[in-house]
């Protein structure tokens, strides 16, 4: 009997064989060094695969995914990825990509206790609270969710700009650019929502002056 996961291993073998057939140096080239230009911070949702929807190849995009593409300033996982991408890999662009119909965003707008995930969703609830009036002007639940999806991406871009990691790279190396995008599950199209260039002013409360 073939288990469902055996298909993954078979597909992997076929993929590896295909890659070598197309480009004999493919793996040996990637073995030594990775020089991705992009850091992708996306949702864990299985329908939003970073490399597939952007047509990027192995080696081109450094990826971090969590529920609802959050940049939480106490999350050592995210911060480690961010610091490595900015300081060591020297990425030029960071993309925070949300998606319409995000289950994490929807759950954060509801009142059901879901266990430990409450603590994660709490970060999204705070974004909802901050923009509640604007969001509640939308006509139905779906539109409200999608409005929060967009505003949440903007908020996470701001959260990146509030980190000393980004502020230091902006000050000394004039990179990276920050991009907020939202992916449409219904049509596969990514919509750019916002952008922050190196040196963009943020509220002075969040600025470090001794970097
Ligand atoms: Co999602």
C-alpha cells in the first residue's frame, strides 16, 4: 500500500531528476552559497506558497511563515530570520504578504477561545482594535476581514520599521525596501498595498538614536 506521504518522496525524486536534466550544475551551484535578494514573510496557509506564486527558484527567496504573516517584536524565531536575512544575506527587499480570506485574521475578529493560539491572535486583535472604526464601515463580514487583512499587512510593515535591525540597515546601507502585499486566493494575483523606503520617518517614539 502506498501512503499519502510516499507520493511526496516520489515527487521529490522526479523533481530532482528533472532539475539535473534541465541544468546539470543546478545543485552544485546552490551548494556553496545562497544569495537571495528577498525575504518573504507570509502566512502559513498551504494555499499561499511563496515560491510558486512568485515564480522564484531555490536560492532566490528567504522565507518565514507564520499564522497571518505577523511581525511580533518578541518573536525570536521571526527576529532571528530577520537579522540573518538583513545582516548576513543582505537582502534588498522584504515582503510581508497577507492574503484575502485569511483564517487567522478571521479568527482574531471572533470571540471563540481557541487555546494557545489566543496569544498569537491577540496581536491581530490589537490591530483590529486600532482600526476598528475604519473596518466596521465595510458592509459585510467578508469585506471587514479583507480590510483587516490589508491593514494588518501595513501594520506589520510598520513593525519591521520599528526594529533596530531595520533602522540600522537603513542608516548605514540604505536597504532594504519594505513591501506590503496581499494575495488573492480567488484569482492568484498579488496586490501591492504599501511600501517603505529606507529612511522613511516613523513616529519618533520608536526611533533609536544610538545605532
Ligand atoms: Co492566512
